C-alpha cells in the first residue's frame, strides 16, 4: 500500500509538472513568425504548387515539338455475313481476325505556335514565381504589422496597469484617512469610482491585447492562442538614415525590386505571346504522318503436300471416259499467326496540310481578344506602378510624421510626468481636488500611449522604406 501511494503521488506530480510546462507561453520572435508562415501558410504552399505546374507546362510545350507514337491492337470474333479483312471475301463463315499497328505524326509548321507556346510557358512560370514573391511580401508586411500591434497593445496595457496601481494606492490611502476621520467618506467614494473606471479600462486593454494576438495567430494559421506571446526587439529608436534618399530614389528602387511590378511586366509580355499565338492560326499547318500495320485471319488456308490423281476430263466418241493427271493438295491448315503478321505488313507515309480559309470569325476574334488582354495588362502595370508610388509616398510621409510625433510625445511625457508628480503631492496634502488630480494622471497616460503609438508607427514605416530599398525586412 505504501509503495502504491508513492507511485500514485509521483505520477500526479509528473502530470502537474507537464500541465505547468504546457501553460508556459511560447515566445516568438518576428523572424520566427515569418519563417513559420513561409513554411506553413496555405496560400504560400498553394502558390508553390502553381509554380510546379508551370514548370510541367514548359515540359509539355517542348514535348509538342516531337513526333507522337501510338500503337493499336484488336482481336475480333465475326459471325454472320462479314468481310474477311485479309482476303476481302464476303462470306457467312464465323472467323477470328486481328489487327496490329503503329502510327506517328509530327508537325513541321504551325505558324510558330509551338515556339510561342514554349516562350509563353516560360513567362507563365516567371509570372507565378513573381506572384509567389509578392504573396510572401504581403504576408511579411501583414505579420510585421500584427506583431507591432501586439507590442503596442502590451505598452498600452502596461500604462493602464500603472494607472490602476496608482488608483488602488489612492483608494487605500483615502480609506485610511476616512477611517481616521481626517477625510469625508465622499472623497473615498469618488476615488473608488475612479478605480472602477481604471479597472474597466484595464480589462478593455487586456481584450485589445488578446485580439491583437489572435490576429497574428490567425495569420500564422496556428491553433494555440493561450500560450502565444512575442518578444520585443525594439530597444532604441531606429535610425532615420533612410531619409537621406529621396522619394523618387526609393520609388525607382522599389520598381526594380518589388515582385508585384515584375509580375505585372511579365503579364504584359505574356499577353504579347498570346497575340502571336492567335495570329499563328492564320497560317497553314503542315505535318507528316506515318503508319505501319498488319492483320490476321483464321480463314487463310495453307496447302500441305501434293498428290497425283486422275480426274475425268472428257469422253471419247464411243463413250469411253478420258482421264487426265492433276496434282492436288492432300492437306490443308490455317496459316500461322506469325507468318501472317510478317506477310500482311502495310506501310504508309504521307504529308498533310490544313489551310484555314474561313473560321466563322473565330481567328479574328481570338486575335482581337488577345490584343484587348494586352491593353488590360498595360493598365494593370500602370496601376501597379501607381500603387507602389503611393505606398512609398505614404510610408515616407508617415515615417517623417511619426518621428516628429514621437519626439513631441517624448517632451509631452516628460512635462506630463512632472505635472503629475506635482499634482500627486498637492492632492496628497489636500491642496487640489480629485478632478485636477485625475486630469494630470490621465494626461500622463495619454502622453505615454501617444508616444508608444508614434514609436511603433515609425518603426513599421521606416522598415517598410528599408524593405523597398533593400528587399530585406527586419526590426
């Protein structure tokens, strides 16, 4: 019994330890989040498969240049009136027939469509790769934005926790004064009401933090929300050396490096190939065909051996029969399958040409549709250029504005901290009303929140600008 009790106790201890370990938060860095998303995001994996399909299409386009080769084999049982495919005789005999053949054809000229199809397949592969890179870029930016939002929510929660701590201390101090009869109970009620508001604000900020974590967790497509947490790599204000470059310089660098612009450019080239392929339908198609075949029938006789026999060939004047000598086979068998296969070989080689004369406007409409698609691709390219320019302008302007806001907020925090310390001391001795004290406390909290918001806004925008220049993103 004693040993059983010890074993049970140790088992419970191990389970409890595992439970505690399972509840410990998993701390993620930004790079770990990005790496995980690159390996597990469904959209990324699907796009990777699209690239593989595009590579297979290139192989298929190349293979169209070569001849094809097909074989055929058939074995038939014929009953009733039928034609022997070997002897070409009509009879009602039941027979068994077979046919074997190989055929091949190759296109010699098709208006350069095969060549253009190969070029288009390569462009399709390049387009899928560029789209894949653009999807990764968008995902990185979204993950980084969600990551920084968590850090901001943490900062705001810390500020509200400090607000709550101050209110709790004020309530405790006022309760002692009321108990000692030094202050009226009404002032305690006012502080308790403020404490309740601070608690409500703290809970709201806690919820905001959980929602921020949930947004990043959903981007990563992981399940564990409870233990998810992130590290804060920001220890100092990032350098503003990016501002040594002009907006036009950053824009031109972005045009060279952004995969979305490259994808739009490839889409234009792909549309050009579609036009060439459509115009190729106007030309004749020239091809060579060839075939070899043989057949078999079980009704092909083979005579074995000859014997001399006398057969009547007439009569004399007196009526006597006249006989002649004739050689006839004395044995008959079916011709073997192997002999028929070699003897019945038929070979065929030919040239075919298909000349388009009237296609009910299909060729003309196909060309026109391809040309319209080229115009659409031009507009998509211009739209992508405009999007990049607007993103650069917005990030450049926002980065400058957020840096100014951060520096102004730092000064505000210093001033608000001094004002709060002074108000707290005066409130402690009863020189100011609670309303004035709460204003000073809230002003300090607001200044800290605005400083944090400006900081993370600046960090994000400045890194976006660095990304446009170097195609590298890290905090």
